[in-house]
C-alpha cells in the first residue's frame, strides 16, 4: 500500500463502518488479512487494488472477491 501505508505501520480498522469506493479496507484472502483500496462494488462482489500498482497483488491478479471478504474499514492510519 505504499505510498499511503508503510510496512509495519499501525492502522485502526473497524467493522462497523460501511466502506465505499476509495476506502481502505481489510480483506481476508485465505488465512491472511491484507489492506487494499476498494475500487468498485458490483452486486455482492468487490474489486480491490493496491496503491503501488507495479508492486501490488490485488484484484488484477486474483479477481473479484465476495463482499463478505471485507472484515473492516481502515479509519485511521498511524505510523508505528
């Protein structure tokens, strides 16, 4: 998520906030959770991208995700 977030940077995320396109969200992919930018919502599917396009693993590689993959919305970035 460079340049928006740095490696090991702390963030505050909450499951109560409804994300919208442009929001940073925490999504579950298998056993891990990753922070990505919500690009688009269609029906029950979401498309997420990283802010560092050339280095990001995102929906361009793994495709659309279920809306249930969102576990939280980032509400406050804070440096570690």
